[in-house]
C-alpha cells in the first residue's frame, strides 16, 4: 500500500529530477520571477559567459525600486539605474519584462497570480523571501538567494533538502472586521518567527477554506515570518475560479486537463504531518504589533508588555531594547499609541479587497495623519479608480500613489522618517525596515484605516457598524 | 569557492536573538554590487548612529575585536529577507563562521554558497561560548570535527552533512549540477508531454 501523501509531497515528487546520495533533491522550476534585486544573480551568469536556460519560464517585474510618485519620476539616479539594469538584464537574455511603463507592472507577488502565471501544482522561485505568497494557489513557492537565482537562471533547477511538513489548522469562523492578516499574525504570535523553521506549512481548516484567494495570498505571504520554507493552501473551487480566464493561465482543453490534475493535489485525509498547530478563528481579535519582530503581536485591546514580568533575563533585555527603539512604555494601552503616518501597500495587503476594506473605513472620514496608498499592481490601481476608491483615499487626506514595493522596504525613496511611527499593512516591523529609525506597527488594511482616522492604534470594529 | 577546514581567529559575541538580515545589511545598501564589496556596510545601523558616528557599545566596534573571523550569535540568526548581501557583508568583512542556536533557512542556504559556516549549537552551549568569547576575544572552529572552542570550552555543533561536504571541499553548486545535465534535459522533455498546461502561453 502506498503512503497517503500531503499536497506538498505530491508536488515535490512531480518535480524531483533526482535525489543525490547526500540527501538533496534536484528540483525542476516552473516559474522564476526576477526583479531589480536579482542583478547579483544575472551578474553571476554573465561572469560565466553563459545564457539563461529557459527565458520562457523566467519573468521580469520592476517593483522594488520604482517610484510611486504620480509621474514616476526618479528622485535619485541610483534608483533609476536599478530599474534600467533590469531592463538590460532581461533584454540581453530574452526574458519578458513587465517594466515601469507596462500596464501589467506591479509587485511580483501580486502580479504573478493576477496574470495567471502563478497557478496550482507548480514549483515557483524568486529571489525574494515573500515568494511563499504564491503557495496560496496550491504551489510550492520558495524564496531563494542570489547564488540560487543564478543557478535557476542557468539550469531551471535548484537543490533543496526536503523540508518537514507542518499543518496549521484554523477552524471556526472569524468575527466581523477580522481577516487573513489577523489570522497570519496570530499564528506567528503563537509559534514564533522560527516556529516553522525547516518546514513547509499547509494552512487548512474551515476558516482557511472560507478565505478568498486574496486572503489566502496574504496568509501565505506571511509564512516566511514564521520561518517556514513555504506556505500553501490546497487548491479548490475558489482557486480554479480565480485562475480561469487570466492572461497566462491554461486555456480550453489545457485548462480542463489542468483542473483534473489540480483536483488530485490536496493532502489525503490520513496523510501524516511532522507537526500540527491549531487555532480557533472565533478567538482571533484584530491584532497589531508592538515590537520589532512580527511575533510581537497582541490583540488591539491589550497593553504593551512589561519586561519586568519576563523570567528569562535575555528575553527581558531584548524586549526592553524593542520598547526603547519603538519609544513605548511597559503597560501602556495599545490604543493610546499615537501614530505619525500610515501606509497601505505591499505584497502582503495591497490587492483590491485590501483597498476596499480600508476604503470602507475611510469613506466619509478624514485621516488625522498623512499617509500613502500604493496599490499592489497597476491593474489593481486602475480597478480601484474605476470603483472610486482613490477618491475616498484622497478625500480622507491620503496620497494615492503608483504601484511598487514602496514604503514596505523604503528603497525607492518612500521612507518613514527617523523616530516617526507608522501604522502599516506590510510584513516586517524590523528596526529600520521602513527607513533608518522608523517605527513600524503591522496590522490589517482596515486597522490601518482606523489608525489613520483616529490618529492612534484603534479597534476598527466599532467603526464598521452600519457599513459594509 | 575557498574550502573551509579549521579557523583560529578573533571572535566577537553578539548577544541578541532574531538578528534579521535588515540588521545585517540595511536594504538601502542592496544596490551595491559584489564587485564593489559590502564589508563596510555590515551591521551598518547598529555600528553607526543616524549621524554616522560610531556606536562604541556595539561589540563589532570594540577595538580589541577588529579583524574578527568568527561571530557568536544567539537564536534565529539571519531571519527575514532572502538578501544574499547579508552573507556577502559578513564574508567581505572577514567573517567565515557564524555560530547560533538556529538560523533563518534562506540565510543558511546563502551561507554555504559563499563558504560561510553556519554552525548550530545548543542553547546551553551558546551561553558558554558567548561568555568565553566576551572574555577572551578568540575562538577556534573545526568543521571536520564539528567543534567550536573558546576559552576552556569545546562544544559540538551541527551542520547539514551535504553542506559540510561542500564547505570542506569548496565545491560550487553549479559544478555539481553540471554532472546531471542529461537527467535535467530528459526530465524537461518528459515533463513537457506530461504537463503541457504548465508552460505559460499568453
């Protein structure tokens, strides 16, 4: 009798070219996304005087360094150089580029699924740690370093040690105003930023099944923040309906054949996982981070933790360091923390549903602080404009920008000033992540909107009453 | 790639958990090419304050720890972004071995691709090493024997056997893959027939 397999095992087996004596597997790569930061990988290819093996499976997208100013003007020639360099590298090797002026441009982890390049049953890699996002469609999606980027460019393969399997089951139903970001941060708070190290995570359970594809993308995006190699959700009718008809998705008979294969992918009922974690969705509150690691997450009605109450002296010292950096005092109520600005954007939370959720709170209200809204892709931006969301944001006093990674990582010039505090829909609250000295609080788009309106961290739920 | 066998050198203790790659090298330096070198950007915002002034209390700034080749961290070192520049910055600064109780997965993979040893020791042993290195300022790493020595302590470390072999021999992954060229071509041909839908067509 064959052993019942998990979703991860099945896709892995279909892509394993060989397993070497040292235990490493050589895996086939179906999609390789490259961006401006992939230049180190291209440099290595050029240094060997070789060519990209499969330009037809490689896709370039400009996102990390692109300006979000309305006219796309670069305020620094070194940033323009980064985008130009991508044009040169992709052009030289015959790789398709969705560049600065392309209507399909956007953040790689938004564009891949949106264009139907990311579909179920694939292995997808990108030189970016948030690549796990694509696992939302039921693929193995892994973030890689520059040496691996050059390896994939040259061979369309990469070496991996098979990770263990961890299933995170979220049963029950989320309350109103609570979504994928709250689920994801609550998982990280529970297991820690290294809780899933060495594991491929499969998210399962009723609350996950109930998520839209966009919610699943947010969830899998944050898999890396729990240390996971990848995060994935089994493909189902939600997935197939999302994929169908997208520009690069299989069409006609090809699509039907693919769906047949995809239907066989979900983990078998008795498949064994190396580890299991479970959460009750009904117990999840709107959450925010208070510290400098995504695991520093608490429900909005809680207070800043007190290092004096922590037994481990090293942990207490670390916590005090985080509080000093963040400019917070022990036992201060989270809702008393005033913010200086807000950011709605990034591969985590800048899809159309995210913008709608923020707009639902901001409609007819004014923001007390400045802020930037940067759609996850140019296509999302246009859709939001068709729905009139841009008008809601600008009427509230926020800036409506172009699409890119923007203030999530701050390398395009969109930075949070030293000492400033930002309520942000992004994925990392590391020291200096949004700019040197920047203080970041992570939360959902609806919660960022609530912070904008009140000028401090706030529970969005009362603000939703009587609204969609 | 330079093989790694033994190393006896200046060591520095960084008594922090979750040292993320944004701390190892801030994102604004990711434009720098490898040819230019990234060593002086290592831990930039921890070594220097907002005005570019040296922070004397940061261990790497200790005059007695200059030229360090071994770094003792704590839990979850190299967590976060996939930037290989974090490893470039360490290696270009002269660090050849980082010791911690756990590492970010992508960081550990990037390390081996650049001849950097990411050695995992127990929670008990890391505290011993941190204290010893804070006093002596030196350590010895032996990859073959999988040990780290500092002061009076000799502690064992773990590392994936495949990574150990590559580091000991200085093997480049691409050279290993080249041996399997035919297998890759055969897989690609068979896969094309088995999964025609997997190749994107606009």
